[in-house]
């Protein structure tokens, strides 16, 4: 990329993710369904080697249209409007491509918030809350703010727990779980976690839907908003925490699509589609890779059946993936290979000199694992793809997310990707955090790795 092109991109993207900008006509058309994927890739018949790229899922404009379509569905909380609409869109796309689709339903918790705020004195800021913790009701909960790190009795207090700096993922992380449990054990009436990280944004934390949630209200405060409340907590000044909304459980579904070639074994290709917020880079980039591969596999006979799954319930410690693995996935003996395209497959990197500034390159904080039987075929395919070129042998220690459960279930041949980009699990994970240009090399590498691992396409 030339310096001029890089500067133009910087001028376009210099507003921080999450800033309210007027959407482009293209984005609005993608969100409302007016812009179809075919329309995003101009007809190129007769134009040489690139003529099939768009229809085959490796054209950057085609991938950009997938990303914009996904982002246009809005927030992707499991079972919410964005998640449901996304699943229906994918079902239509895959059905037209020749796959037989079915839905696997299950239940997840939800919270439709009416008010999520912390107020003390003149300061009042928004929060993020979990659907597995109790609400306060519309009147809120008032008590003294206390820093949990200071120790002592917290009975009746709203405890502030300042987490250490990192790219946070889950409340199951001991560095988050232990101080939360400690504050509650010391009597805190509620706990507010400050998720210290690379952007200053509130970072939502995955939670389990299969274990009991916290017994008292828990919320997340953005580090950029924390200063007045840390000062208030140092003096024990009163605050009001309000977590009000409708809580319950609702039905969601995994979308499963199958191409039955009457082969002895099946290639399984999975990706999550749900997430806490808009998830443009966290979920969207992996979904674009997955859909690109789905189109390619429909046209390419690798001597295996193909089964795809786009799973909901991801925020609940991979709940949708667990349901698919337990009840729907082909058994290990019937599976040729399991490929999982997880989080942050192709997210933008950022300079951190003062304010975050966008780069044209991908964030290297992404990991690729492959089992020992195919790793020598996978590594060459990902050569030069930042972060992914250092492919690790897949073990329970190196595999991330859903792939840990897949390995434990006895699937012998796997490839899996996961990552944590800077705006991961934040409301600011929007289209500034990814692009079709960033997705393209990852999609191409997965195609090469799968083809090499399965011996290439069958003749005829």
C-alpha cells in the first residue's frame, strides 16, 4: 500500500471505533438487504483469471459486502433481533448454494435493559450488565462506594473491583472471578468491575449459562469513565447503581447446513455468529471467512461430505458450540477434519502512541492451531499471515474456545483459529475494525490448508 493510500485510509478511519458517524449509502443498503452479495462483486466474465474470484468468495469487495451485511444487523446478543436475522440470512444464502439447512434450538438467558447506570454526585455513566446476574429494579441500589482492594467488610457497599490490564474475554478468568467472589463474600451489595484494557472501553465478559450466576448485581464500568467513581470510592461516598430491564430465557438456534456427497466421512466447518455487541471484527471477519469457504466447498469436491454450523449462544461459554458438538455433529469416526474459524480472524491493528490510530495491517494477536497429522500442510498455507504463520500443534493447552471441547471429544484432525483484537467485546467493535482486504488472505489460506490436508479436489 502506498503512503498516499495509507494516509487516505487514516483520514477515513481516524474517528475512534464507536463514534457516531452518518452511515454510507452502501452500508444502509447492505443492512436493509438491498445490496446483495452478487451485486457487491461486479460481473467479470471473460476478464481472465480473476473472473471467478468474486463468485468464489475471495474477492475483497465480496468479502466487504459480507462484513457490511453482518454489521448492519446491529447487536448480536444470542436470540436477539440481530442474531436471529443473521441466522435467517445465512440460511437463505446457503440454501441457494445447494446446502440442506436445519436449525438446532436451545435456550439462553437474556437481559433487555431499560437502564444501566452508575451515579455518584454529578457523575453518571452507562454500564454493561450480564444477563445471569440479578437486576436492581427501576429504583436502583444505593450504598457507599468502596474499593474492594482495600479489604475489610463490604456489607451494604457497592464494591469497585479494578481488574488488571489485559484483553479481557471471560468472567471465568481467575483474575476476574476471584476478586468478584471475594467482594461478594465480604458482603458487597453489588459489584462493579472496571475492565482495564487497551481501549478504555467497557469489555463485556463471557459467562456460563449452565452454572449459577452471581447472587447479587454485577456490572462493568469502562476505564475511561472510572475516575470520578474511584475518587468517590476512596472516600466512601454514596452511589446509585441501576440495572433495570426484563430478564429471562429465550430460544435461540444454531444454523446447520449439509452437503451430502455420499462420502464415508465429513468435513465440519464451524463459526460462532452471536456476541455481546455488533462484533464486526470479532465475529464478522470469521463469518466472512466461513461463508467464503462454504461457497468454495459447494463447488469443490474434496471427497468428503460438508457440514457447516453457525452457532449462537457463544457469549455463554460457547454454549451453542457445545450443543452442536453434543447432539448434532458427526461422530469422530465419521469426520475427516474439523475446522473452526473463531474470534478476530481478521481484525485491524492500531498504533498505541497516545490516541489509537488505525493501521492497514491485521492485528497479530490471533492464534492458529492444527493437529500434528496436518500441521506440515497447514503452516505453508498461512506463511506470511501475521500471527497465524506460527501455527501451533493443537492440544488442550494451545487450542482456544470451542476447539478445546472438540479435541476432548476425540476428533483427531482439526484446524482452529481464535484471537482477541483491541476492541474485542466492546461496543466499539464496528466496521473500522475490519475490512474485506484484511479478510481475503485468511480466507485464501484456509482454502489452501483444507485442500492440502484433504488431498486436493477429486477429478471429474
